[in-house]
């Protein structure tokens, strides 16, 4: 394959990547966009194999078949509620793949006794460092999301000092590997410290910040791939990695803005750790009397309503209640009640978590309204139905300066005429902050599993 044809093929794959990425921004076109991006990756892989004159196609085909089988099996078996964990693992897989390829290339140089020319050595350093910390950071994120380790921030005395020492060590090792790449001792030390660094960077981050962590780790995996592209002098890998890295950073910025916090505060603020003081809104103390109601009681309120806004949260995901929620929304529409869904950018455990769940339940995408657009509608809404959400509807973020979530943009459900909250218990959310919404005069709590409660509400509304 000539150099011109090679570059045209890589350009075609880049166009397919960009078109696919653009189509992922809409629920209607996301499936097609994913297929187009996958086609772009296929073009890039085949182009690379042919352009590099790779032999042993039986191994390539065998690897593709095995990887495809594992991917298909995983995609079909993993529940939608476990999708954030799967995304975290995929981020880690991308990072370690880049690090392994860069490491293999360095070992190849060492075997030949040749020193990497130009910026190749620097690219190897970046790929190894970023790929290694992406792997272990993603594994910690997976364990937190799967609740196999505490979701709260894990801190210890002198943590910042330890991190500073490790940071200086990383810088020293990076310089040593970049200037003397054929001395493999510093390289192996860099690979090892990168794995440790990934753990130390993620353990002090609380579960409430997992959407930001996932998007950031996704960006890391793209940056590592981009660096590996420079190692291999592969245009397709550089373009693909750049797109993933840039889109991940943009999404990270969007997530931080949605919480009114800086990236530095997310990474180093230990948000969600047990507070040392402050008001009851920052802890777990009750602030009044909670009024418990049944689905039958809720049906009476709905019978006199003309508008409803449903606010989905992680509790809906855990209970896999999205299909029951769609059934309820359809029933309310049949009874002449306008029904829409309020989507907070960081609801759930990954960016777009609620959109994915509701799209799976065939909820009309036009009914999913973003926070800034739906908030002005709450004062004119008869009923706000909160299903398993906590921190994203906490009015302390607006009014309580002592609250750790003060300043975070929220959904203004407390301004609706009536508020129903479906929740398992009075336990605070992942941020560890009590919600005064539950004690408001216009709030009615319905305790129980989200799916069972919504189905009971469907039956009550239908029978009323």
C-alpha cells in the first residue's frame, strides 16, 4: 500500500470517527453513530495491518474473533445498572493496551540496541505513565461503583505529602526514561509507580464524583492511545486517541460545571468524607417530621393534577425500574396529565446514565428535559415525582452555606406544588448529605423498592 493511499485510508477512518462521535450526542442517532465509529476503527486497523505488512493473519483473525466474542458476551450479559462499572473497565483496558504496546516497542528497540529517535522516547514515557494509572484508577472506580469497596473518599494522615513525594519520583523517572530509554530499570520502575499512582489518585474521590472520574479516565485512555500513536508513527491512532482525549476532557468540564466545582476540588477535595461539623444538612440528622404515604395516597393527588415532572436517580437504576417508570408516564399521559422527565447532568454513576436507562425503556427522547430548561417549570408543576434521586434535588445546595454541596446546581423540585419521593430509606445519598426536601410541608415520602413502588403506583392510578 502506497503512502498516499495509507494516509487517505486514515483520513477516511478519522472522518468516520468524527461523524460517529457527533451522532452520539443524540439518542435517536447514537446507535448508528456507534456503528459508524466502529467502522472507522475497522478501517484504521485493516489499514495498519496492510500498511505495516503484518504477517500471521491467522493470529490477527483469531484475536479479533476472541475479542469480539468476549465483547458481545459482556455487552449482552451486563445489566444496564452495571454499565458504569463496564465503562470503567473499558477505560482501564484501553489504557493498559496503550502502555503494553509502548512497552513492547521500547523492548524491541532495546533488543536491536537502537535508541528511540526524536520524541518517540517521550511518547513511550507518556503512554506508560498515563496508561498504567488509567488501568488501576479504573479498577478502583469499578470497585467503588460495584460497592466492593467503600464509595466514600479514603484518606489518611499525610496523604498529600505522600502524593507529593510520589509525584517527584514520577517526574524523575520520566526524565530518566526519556533521556536513557535503553536502561530498562527506570522504565520498569515508572510502570510500577504509574500503577500505584492510579490507585492513590482515585481512592480519595467519593462515589458522588464518579461521573467526573469516569469521563476523566476515558480522556486518559485516549491520551495514552495518542501517545502510542506517536510511538508507532501511526496516524490513525494519533487521530483516534486525540478525539477520545479531547471529548473526555470536554465532558469532564461539563460534569464539573454541573456540580459548580473545579476539577482540582473533585480530585483532591475528598468530597463526601464524613464532615467534622456544620449544620444538620451536612450530616445525617433529621430536620423535622417525615410524612410517609402509600401509592394509593399518591394516586389521589395525581387524579387532580394536570402536569407532572419525573426526576430519575440512581435508585431507579438499582431497582431496574425504568420500564415501570415509562409505564407510569404513559398512563398519566392517557389520563391527560402532561408528563416530562427532568435530567440532571450528574444523576447516576456515569455521564448520561439516566438518558441511557430511559432510552432503553423507549421513553420519547423529546420528554427528557435538561436541568436548565426544566427548572423554570417546577413552580407551575402540580406534581414532582422523585425516584431514587437525592443529592441532585437537595435544596441545601441553594440555601445552606455550611453544606458541602452548597453552590451545586440542582433540580428545583421543592418548588413544585406537591413532591413525591420514592426512596428505600432516609439514608443520605453518595455525598453523605441529608436532604431537607424530605421534611418539607409539600413533600410526601413513599418508602420501598423503586420498581415495586412505581408498579403499585401504576395500579393505584389506573384503579382510581
